[in-house]
C-alpha cells in the first residue's frame, strides 16, 4: 500500500511542476541560463492572451506577447526557441532592433579597426548623408534609403527594390554590388550583436558583372587595354619629362598608379656596370613597399594593396639604363627617402577672353586636354612646375600630363593607333601581355604584378594564356607519318 501512495505523490509533484511552468512568473536557472516562462493574462474586455517573459544576459527582463500569442502552444514554442537560442549564445533582443540603420552603420564602421585608411574613407563616403553625395542618383545612396529605418523594419523585398532602382538608374553593376555588400555587412553585424534574428540582405538577386564578350566578371578582354612595345615607345616620346620615365616604368614593370606614386629613390636597385661586355647584365630591381593615398585632400603614404603587393620587381636592361640616367638628373637622386616622381602644378595659360560655350550651351572652346595635346612636348614640359619634395598626385598627373600625352601621341604619330580613351591602368595590362608574349610562366607574372594568387592572374588574363597548340600538334602529327630517310640511307630488302 505504501508503494501506491509513493507513486501518487510523485505524479502530483510532476503535475505541479508542469503547471508552474505555465502559470508562474518566476524564473529558474539551468546551467547558468535563465529560463523563459509563459503567463496567462486577461484584458479588460475579458479576452485572454499569453505572454512570454525572459531575462537577457545583461540581466534585463524582456517580454513578448499581446496579439502574437493567442494560444498556449504558440507561447510555449517561442519560449522553447528563446531558451535554445540562449544556450547557443545567439539570443537577440527584439527592442534592440529598433535602433536605426544610421546608428548601427556608424557603430559598425567605428569598430572596423582592421580597415586600411583608404578603404575606411570609401566606406565613410558610401554611408554619408544625402547632402554629401554627388550625382543625379544620390537619392538612392545608402543613408537616404536605409538611414532612418529601424533595423527590424528593413526587409528583403525593400533591399531588393533598392537594388533594382539603382540598376534602373544606370548604376554600373559593380557599383550596385559594392553598395549592397556594404549594407549586408552592417546588417550581419546587427545579427551578431543580437539586434536581428537573421540578415534580411540574404538571398537578394544582384546584377551580374560581364566582360566585353559576356564572359567571367573581372576578365580583361578588351583589345584597347593592351599596347604593343612600339605603341608604348610612341606614348613615352609624347610625354614630357620626368613623367615619360614613369610611363615607361608603368608599362615595363606593371606597377599600379598608387604604387608608382609611392616609389622613393631608395626603392630603385641598379646593378653595377659590367666590366666584361660579353657577360649578360644583371637585372635591376624595384622594391614596392608603399603606396600614396589622398583622403580629404591630405596626401600620405599607405601600405600596398595586399600582402602579395609588397614585392620586388625585376627590370629589363633598357629600363635599368633609363632609370640610371633619370637618377643622375634627379635633383634629390642621392636621398633614399626622396619621392622618385615629383608632384606638379600646371601653369595656367593666358586667358583668351572667349566664352567656353555659345548661347545654346554648346562648347566652342577646346577642352584643356586638347589645348595641351596641341603643344609640342618641350612646351608641355615648360608648362609644369615640379615639386620634388612631394610625391606625385595621380589625379593631377592624369588630367594635366597623361591624357594630353595620349592625344599628342596620336597627333605626332598617326599610325600608332593608340585608343583615344586609353586609361593609365591599361599600361599594367600591357605589362601582363608583354610578359606572356615573352614566355614567362604564370606564377612569375603573378609574383611580379603583386597578385596574391596565381589564379587571379590566370582568370584576369585568361585569354592571354590561350594556346592553339600548333607546335604540340605538329610534333604529334610527325609521329604518325613514315620515318624520314636521308639521301645516304639505302633501304635493305629482305629476300623472301
């Protein structure tokens, strides 16, 4: 009989503990985690609803209820999910999601101590308010679209609609994708911080980037991006000193524009002159240890783009000779820390008193680059005031020196056929094509160009490595034919 009462008491205790889970407002601890509990409440009109109450890791009490949980089963399901999330350390606070995107983006950017100054400055501009942006589509900037929205009100359809609007406004696919990925990073941090349960930026379809022939994004397949050695020489001859040396170096070393601007005199390693003319000269070397960046008008040195970008690039004998002469004429050629290429200021031409446009707004006066391109090289050189104490500013060089030099090259040598819109970065692509034509292996080209992986070189310049296998097929075909005999070979007949 005693066994009967023992089991009866045990059943009552179990039922009581289950009921307390449903009706008690107290919390219990299990493994250091506060358990969520469900309460049954009554409204003034007599209707009933269920409320879930739990405690966050910082000790604050949170509740969820109202119209959300009409049944006990729904409330208990949410409570179970909350407990499971707390055990995994992935709890989020629904009220924390009321923080606006603008605030969350500022906190995210402030926490990114790993970013390079140039990258952080780019993010700051992308997240800046509407009035800080330029262009007709600035009403589609990130802050204008999401800045005032609470995080928990941003939905995947809203983000998708924003992507579509940017595409319809004529934004380049790469611009659209970069803006989207920045929004996604901010929202992902909100998930990690417990402000959102999931990232609404996931599963948004983006415009695809295509190359000139519709191939893989990032592939350089435009013929205008590659010059021949003759075309490089024509462009160098049309560029005023000392920047003709830099143009030559860009095409025969493959350095990026910021890397060229960051070069110092001490980065050039020239071999000693050979005493024996019958011995092949040793190659010179160029050390790439820094770049130049301009943020808010302030010029400063920065580290190279990637770890692989810090490198030593071998130089051809012709380039060694050009640099040797250049350093001899360099006003600070004996100072290792002096900029290799100086900054410059274009001396303004005398005003003509003519209006640039007519009454209809049509331009009647040549553009500045066209006026400069019409000058002989020596006169163009005289229009430059050089500052050998300051590193080169690429934007100024591009407008006042490089663009006129391209047009001048075509004027002086019409048969050269330089693309009128030739970009400076095309000289880096030209270096890759020259290396491939010279038979250099992809791994060496990747190392010289500062690519962190050889697969980058193989993908970006995929068409340069295409091979019709003519030599291999000729050798293979020769194996299938009859053996060739010389005139002094007499076949031996076998007597049957």
